[in-house]
């Protein structure tokens, strides 16, 4: 008869009706005003199948709440009903559903944005699932390169379904290496293709789930064929250039060496001619004497030029040692070699030179060649400062390891600095300062062979500063020395 004989206190608190009040009215009509809906509830109670069923129930104050009921039939035919107020749970489920829908929409939007971004890249982007080596994502560039018309033709398929078996097996081995090691794999690969080989730079990165297990990989591959071809061409041209340079250096060495013999003959014949003419009155002819002096002076200059060419050739050909060098000691030796010189007309006037040696580093290089560098730089500083009283020369280093040689000499115009390190290039006349114009070319070649750099700063009448930086600087000495020469 669908009458309720007894309810507990929680029933009364939630639904608002006590046992006595329910006996005087059709309580199910109160709970479920709609006849069809009410009949569904009564059918569920009658079935008493012990399953939980959800219903919208109207309570005494008129509110509609969500309830969940289960009914059990006892041996005497009566039934026990158990119910719960699940309104808050339903609200939470509805809110969770809304949040999930919002999240799914955002994920879909971000996925579309990423696909748009990846499709715009020239690189080939792909995601491979660990199970069955299935492609779960490919970008437009890879689709086009692989010969397909659309993403749908590749996504969801295995690499064996998309590529020839030999190529697919190669990809499979690489992917397994990532899946099993859990480490990123970087490859530069060569593939044979109609029309020639192609080269790729590929990166495969493992993807992990919340448990830290690798479930897939994301990869990016770039076609570097053009770059490889450029490098190959550059390498071939570099080899050709090196061979050409060796030939030029060999030619320079041979020519310089071969020129020495006739110069020795010229010098020898000039001396012999002088000796033969000592007893002849024509020796008193100043023109003859002048001619002989010009010939002798020219042969000496030619000899110096040849020596310079040989030194320049050796600087490029000599085997390069790489050992630690204490520059402080090396500079001290260079100072001893750089004796002050004066023009012949002022031979009686001594030159005063003050040397200041600062903190010089220990470097790695060839001691013989670097000794030549500092002997040349310090010798030049002494030569071009000989008109100063006193001449001041500073050899020191900067915090970054750059070494410099600074003087207070004649200086030069910075407009001509590009000519400074060229062979046989002179910024001062032979009358002002003697020399062959090849010393700084030798210095630059030696520094370049050490992987370093050399440059200069100056102004006319304000001295010059030569800076050099070697590729390997180990430490800096702490001593500061002052020497007068």
C-alpha cells in the first residue's frame, strides 16, 4: 500500500516530515508531485533490487533536492529503504563536469595553436607512441616531405605503414634506444635519395607520464643538406688554399734562398774592386767611391729584405710547439736584445730607455716564435722612440689577458693602420727610421698561428700601443719590474 511505517531522525531533518505526519497524507505525492515520475519511484521501490537509484525529491519547505535510494525486501514482505541527500555531490559533479568541459576546450584550443605553430615550421615535427611505434602527431612539413596529402593519412599509423621497411626499421632502432634509455638522442644522418644524398639533424626527446615512465617521444628533424654541401665546399677550398699557401711559401723560400748567392757575389766583387782601386788614383774620384758605396748599401738592403722573406716563410712553415711560457722571462730576454740604436750621424749620443714591465701572464705557445714577436715589438718601440728623452716603453697586460707594448715614440696615423701588418709596408720613410717593413707581418703571422689576434692604436707624435691576445692564457704573474737601458 506504499505506506511508510517508520523513519529515522535524519529522514525528518532532511525531508521535513515525521512518521505521524506522513500517515495522514499521501507522502509520495508530496515528494514527487508529477504522477509519471512518482510511478517510476514506486516501481523502483516495488522492485527492491538493492541497486542505488537517483531521484529529484521535493522536501517539506518546497526545495528540490537530489536523493539516492536503495530498497531491500524482507522475508515478511516488508521493505527497508535507505536514502542519502546527494545534492552537494551532484552540484560538485556538475561543477567538475563544467570544469572538465572548459579544460577540454582549452586543451583543444592550445593543441590547435601548437599544430598551427608546428605546421608553420620548416623542420619536421613528430610524436611517436612507444606502443606499436604509432605516429600520434606529424606536422605539415613532414607530411609533405613524406609524400602524403594530409595529416590524417599519417597520424594514427605506425612508422612501418608510412615508410619503406628498411627506413622504418632504422627509425624503429633509434626510437627503441630513446624508449629504453630514457635519454635524448641527437643524430646527424645521411639518407640516399633519387638525385643525391640528403642530410638531417635530428633530435628525439622522451616523453614521460605522471609515473615517470616513457610512453612516447617527440622529435624534430631539420634538412641540413645545403649546410653540409656548403661545409664540404668550404673544406675543399680551404684545402686548396692551404696547398696554394704552401706552394707560395715554398716559392718564396726558394727565391729568397737563391737570391743570396748573386748578392754575395756582388758584395764580394765590390770589396775586391775597392781593394784593387786602392793603389789607383781614380779611387780618389768621389763619384767612383760613391758608386761603390751605393752598390754596397743596396746589396746590404737587398740582403736584409731576403732575410726578412726567409723569416716570414719560416714563421708560416715552422712546426708549432705548445708549452707553457713565462712571458716575464721572455720579455726580459727581448729587452736585452733590443739595444738602443742611434743614427750614424748621432752615434756618439747614447739613448736613454726606461722599461716598465707589469703583470704578464703565463701563456701556451711556441717559445721561439713568441720570442721573435716580443723582440720585434720591443725593438720597434725602442727604434721609434729614440728621439724621446727618455724613451718610455711599457709591457703589461689587461684583466682579460690582453698583452700590450706601449711607447712614447713617433706614432702613426690611424688612417693607415690597415697597412701596418702588410709585408714591405712602411708608414715612415727609410731616412727617418731604418728597417725592411716586414717585421710586423712576421709578428702577425706568428700570432695568427697561435690562434690569437694583434692590433694597434696610435696618433702622430703620441707613441703607439700594440695589443695582442693569445688563445690560451693560464695565469698572471704578480711582480712589477722597472728596468733602465
